[in-house]
C-alpha cells in the first residue's frame, strides 16, 4: 500500500473519530439536560412575585429549567424552609442551584450568600439559618457573600424585594455556568447563622424530641426524632407507644401506614423523610388534639 493511500485512510479515521466524539458529547449534554434551579419561597401564588422572579431568571438564562419546590412555606418560617431543603436536596444532582427566599429580615443587615455544599449543590439565600439542616447532614464546602452589583439587577435595588433583585439573578447566573467566586468575598462557614434547634435525645427513660411542624394541609405532626433512633426503642408494628405530646399523655399504635388503623384513629409512623410522625387516619392530628408546633414530645421505652 503506497504512502498516499495510508495517509487517506488515516485522515478518514481521524475524521470519523472526531465525529464520534462530537456525537458522544452531544449525547452526554442531552442526557444531563438543561441547568436546573430549584425555587422555594413563602410568597404564595396569589400575586405576581413568583412570576417576576422567574422572568428575571429566564432573561439571564433562557435555557433554565426551574423546578418549584414550593411557594407555600409558612410565612416567615425559617425552620419550615430549612426542613423542606433538607428533604428535597437528596433527590437533585450535584450542580443544582437552589434559590430560596424566606426572608423576614429583608433589607436589614442580614447577609445574602451563596453556599456550596459538599454534595456539590449551590444555595442562593439569605444568611438566616435556612442552611442549618443541610449543613448538619451534607456539610458545607464554602460560602460567599453576595456583593457584586453586576450580578444583581436594577440601578436602585428594592429594599423589600431581594428575591427579584438579588437572589433570582444570582441563581440564574450560577446555573448558566458563571464563576461563583465572582459573586463576592468568601464568607466564614463557621459564622453562618444557625437555627437554635435542640436535637432529639435517647436515654434510659426513652426518647425526647420536639414537634417541629405540621405536614401540609393534612395536619400530621412532624418531629425531629429520626426513625433510626425510634427503632432503637424496639417497638414492633402494631404495638402501642406510650408518649407525651406537650402536656397530653396518650397511647398510639406504631404502624407502617395510615390505613393500618380505623378511620379517625391516631397512629405513629416513620414518614417518608425518616422522621417520627403522628397522624389520624383521614383526619388531622393537629386539629383533633389541638397541637400547635413547636411542642415537646417524649416517647417512653416499652414495658418489658
């Protein structure tokens, strides 16, 4: 085979190899999908606030996929926002940007920050304790204060709508691929604001914790007691659990699911986020027993 023929074959091979790599790159990009922003606020949907924030994000990065986590967080409830973040983040991949606006201190001296977790997710939010539960579970790699005005919108920033003017444009720029170190100076991870949450405690008497919230419209009680800790008490399914909720003592069966008890009867279960929950089958535990979180809860060890 002459040299010219060998050269032609080599050129053809290299062209085909390049086309293959391009196709593989295209397939990988398609598989990854568009950049994702997960958006959570306490704005509600009765007015245009959520739509305005999304408009800002799409104007900066039209290719974005925006996932609404919820916009019905209890108004001003940083603990609710923190627990929703903790529950949602395991189901999204590294690189996801969470834009969170539960911000009762808007316009005050509280900082606006970007936080990167050790799972490689980014959080654009006020520094007010929203990161507490994610930080405890996933760890934080780094944090930066948002000070770069070029990453914001508006010549004169609103003092009451940082969701539109700061958090939305910063979240969109991050998801669009801009260098997050340009958002502002490093912030000390150890100085981020934390919620003052008392952890559950297991001792020789039993398990102490707190009812921290109700579960949406159903009135189920959410506690800070992990399913793992509860199972250490050795209760079996169907067994009555002696407990005190607030000042009320009661015996509640431990079951797998709501229909394991009769209609309108109470139950204790391990919820989908692996926390101990209290419910009434097709009813509201909170309304039935007049419980308004936060209240203490104590679960006794089973009698031998």
